[in-house]
C-alpha cells in the first residue's frame, strides 16, 4: 500500500518497519548483467535525474581536464 500526499509532495510506503528489515536481510544482489560496453558504462557512471541525467565523468570535479591538443 502507498500513501500519496500531493500537497506535501510525499509518497510513503505503508509497510511495517520490521517487514522491510526482513526483506532487506533476505535480499541478494543479482549478478551484474553487463560486463562491458555501453550498458556497463551507463550502469556505473550515469547519475540520477534529480542531478541532471548525465555521466559523472562529464562533471567538472571528476578530474583534471586534458587541455588543448598540441598542434604542430
């Protein structure tokens, strides 16, 4: 059961805390579906919608920029 409170912008799951704890304790993480390629990169580096749906390595704080290429 869910409780949707639009004026207060809340979505609450109406489940007993003990039941949730039992579910967490019994949960086993699935094997990774992708081991390489686009799907692997997306699963490791995509950030959530509230933060812009971008890759984390495209943010400024990820590392030092490579700079301009040498032109000869």
